[in-house]
């Protein structure tokens, strides 16, 4: 199992402490390839792509529009 985490240095938390999961590009339980863009994080008016750390089945922990902070685990991938 591999966690899908938001990089701790993705944005300046001094200016904006939180962001939201703007979109998931795969459904719960869907198969994803390593390196595929699985989610999009929105902070203020900027968006950041989050990629799959490994291939397998996606399990979503934070739903679309959920509030997140850098370092947060938003889902995980079970090996196929």
C-alpha cells in the first residue's frame, strides 16, 4: 500500500494554510498507473496535480472539496 500525500512544500502555508481537493481523476477502486495524475489540489487560484506513487487500486480518503494541508494523506493505492 502506498499513501497519496500532498508534498509538504507544495505551497506557502504562511500565506494560505489550507487548500481543497478540487478534483479526483479516477473513481474509488479504480486502477491507476504509477505517475498518473490522480487528483488536483486548489489553493487560492492556483492548482497543483497530485500523481500516483505506484500502480494499483485507488482508495480515496479525502473527497472532492475536502480541506487539506501540506503533508496530508488524501488517499492510498493498493498494489494490483
